[in-house]
C-alpha cells in the first residue's frame, strides 16, 4: 500500500513539473492565425491581431481590454507621446490607424486618426507598406515599382508626399530606421535601396539580396547598419552605403527576422520553429526560444518584451505564448582555451630555446635571429656599460649653482626672450553699439597659434574666431513669413581671421605669471540669419584689435577693444587656456 502511495505521489509530481510546464506559457487564443503582435513600453498591454480585428489585453491577467475590427492588419505598434499612449496599426491595403485610450475608467482603445495611403496612390495598387517608429513617416510601394514616402501632418490629418523611383521589379519589403532618417526597400530582383527620408534621395544600395523568403531589409536598433539575407541560411550586415561589414551563417533556413533593442542582437525565426538570438559581433547564437512540444503549428508573429528577457509568440493556430529567453552555450567558447594555452606554451618554449642558443655561442646564425627578435634585451647590455655616461646628467648641476646667487637677488619684471610656441583656446563676450548696429550682445570662440622662433621677444601668429550677436529689443524691422506670421529678428553671425603680434613680460621668478600686450589685424565675413528663415548674403569687413591680458600657468584672462569698418568700436572680455610647446635643450637631446 505504501509503495502504491509513493508511486502515485511520484507520478503526480512528475506530471506537475514536466507535463504542465508548457501549459502556463499560453496566454491568449485568437480565432484565426496571428498576423501581428506588439507590447507597450512597460509590458502591461499586449496587442494581438488576426485577419479580422486587433485586440488589446492586460498582461497581468490577460483579460480583454478592447477590440478594433479592421481586416488585414499586418503591423501594429505602441507609441508613447506627451498626450498619452497610442496604438498604431496598418493594413495590407494601406489604412493607417491611430488609436488612443479613452478618458474613462474602461480604458478602451478607439480610433482617433485615420489615413488612407490609397488616397495618394492615383489609382495604383499597393504591394507593401510601412510606418516609422514615431509615426512621422509612412511609405507605400506600388505595382509600377515606385515608392511614395509620406510625412504625416498630425494637426490637419494630411500628408506631404514624395515619390522615389529606382526599382526594376516588384517591391515586397519596406522598413524604416529607428531614427526615422532612412527607408530600406527590396525588390524581387535582389536589389535593395536605402533612401533618405529628408530629401528622398538614394543613400545606399545592396545587390544580390536573397528574395525567395520574401523577408524585408531591416536596420539595427542604432540605425547604423543594415540587415539583409545573403542566402536562405545566411545574414549580411552592411553599412548605410551598402558595403558589407560582416555576415552570419545560421545553418537553418531563415523564415523571419527582428532586430532587437540591443544593436548587437538579431532574432531569427528558422524552419525548426525556433527563435534564435544572434550576436552580430560574435557571429554566433547567444539564446533561443522554443514553443511547447504540444504546439505543432508554425510561428507567424513575435515581439519582445521591454522589461524582461521574454517574448510573445503567435502561431497559425491562433495561440499566443509567452516564452522566456534560454541562454545558449556556444561550443566555440570551449575550444579556443586549450589552443591559447598551446600558443602560450609554444611561445615560452621558443623563448627558452632562444635563451639557450644565445648562451651556448655555438650557433651564430641563431644569435643574429635572437638579436632581431629580442631587440629589447640586446641593447640593454650597452646601456649598462654606458651607465656612467647616462648618469653624467648631474654634471649639469654646476650651472644651477651659478643661478643660486641670482635667486637671492630681487626679481624684476622683464621681457620673455626664450623661443617658444603655444596654442590658445578661449571664449569671449562683447558689447556692440545697439544704436548704430541694431545688435547688442556678442558671444564667440577663439583658437590661435603663436610662436617666437624667428621674432623673439616678439611673437606672431594666426587665429580663427566665430561670433554670434543677439539683436536688440525692440528690433527696428519686423519680418514675416509667407503666411504673414511674425518671424523673430535675425542673428548676426561672424567668422574672423586675424594675425596677432605681441610681447610678453614675465612677472615672477618661475615664469608662471605673464603679462602680454597684443595688436591684431582682423578680417571678418558676416551674415544675418534666423533658423528656419531666410538669410542675407555674406558681407566683408576689416579692422583691428588691441588686447591686454595676463596668463597664469594655463589660464588666460584678457580685455580688448575692437574696431571694425562695419560694426565700429566694441569691447570684449576673453577667458581661456594656453598650451606651451617647449623645445628640449641640446644637452638633454644628446643625453637621449
């Protein structure tokens, strides 16, 4: 009796632990095959669609929130904006839906905006479509091999449309980059194009894309690389110009792709109904997700969670599962270790052989090889023999003894006569005459190079400056755009090239504090411009500048008075830094 009870308890535990583990993975069931899945940013709401509707579920208990009945939805995405969270969906026919949560406690999603890409198609048939992550752009490909890129105007629910051409066969894939700067398109002849969304021009091209799987060309999460199929089992990673960077051979037929939030990882659905995560840098799998053995239908859609290592997976049977990430041990990780150890032991053995042959003195040819390969050790011997010559540097101390009496004397400021060169970088602020120029405050940056090698104690150099001046208030002229709206007054932008000439006076014994006086000849190119508004033609002016300042170690403070043929007199204050480049004494060079 006891044995029977123990067997029954063991069978019950076995059933609970092994037979029932796959059942809790299934979260919802749709009436038809799953066409798209998406989860919001905090993984609290899941959207699942089939051929008749898209439904939203609460992930805490997987209870139905709402359903939006619209046929042939093939894409869905949650998007967070200032006014709340949006659910975006797109159908095969080009209907672009924006759904928002209602304000009441029911939290039901309802349609707030709707766009029809067919309204801009001019009677043409759409073959595929896509929308960008932040919903600013949408795109549609047509049977005449053309592509329309739409920029969405949310306020008036209209779109600005541009058409691009280049494909010579039917287009089956469109995808936007996460930063919304590029659109990738691929056609059945294996040609893939990278288009710039800003100007609708071609930015890159990829040839010989594998097209039998009808998988689009994707961008990595950081929008810097392009993922395409090289053959039915291999991936190609290219830059934005289309040049191949690396490749990954999965060893299985690829059915679908999904770039993950980590730019180094890609999720690949293969013909074994597994979702394998690959590392682009390692070119190897790092994880896998598998359906329960009780599920025999194919995976038709999947989307990854944002807060945990899991994914929602939809099947042709209508079942939706939540699968956890299983780390995959790479067999390549174990083999390199003994190989590296062998390399280390071989290196040590070769070093020992070299030491033995060098000490025996029987093989002069090997001695020469050791002198070449171990050039660090061979020159060490003459250094030891010549160590008195290296230690002869203290012989330079007698001049210091001669300087000691001078140190006891009172220091007097004097011109800096040593030959040197230095680089300065600083920021500045000035004040224009608003009653004459209509501009008031001036800000800028300065970088310059000066040297005294040929003109000591006078230094000469060259410098560059960039300025921006703010208009006075009120500005005497009012500007308007084409719609009659007032436009802010323009800024004054100036670029300057100048040639300084000056002297330096050392104020302390150690040379830390230096007073400088400088005069400079200036040439400026100025323009009036306002961002997103028209700019004036550049105009030239010339002038000069007198500067007085002090530098303490690496810091510089100066005041200056400028004269410009156009902007007249204006003062400025400069604050920056200085880097001195000093030549080594001849004695030090000979010692080295």
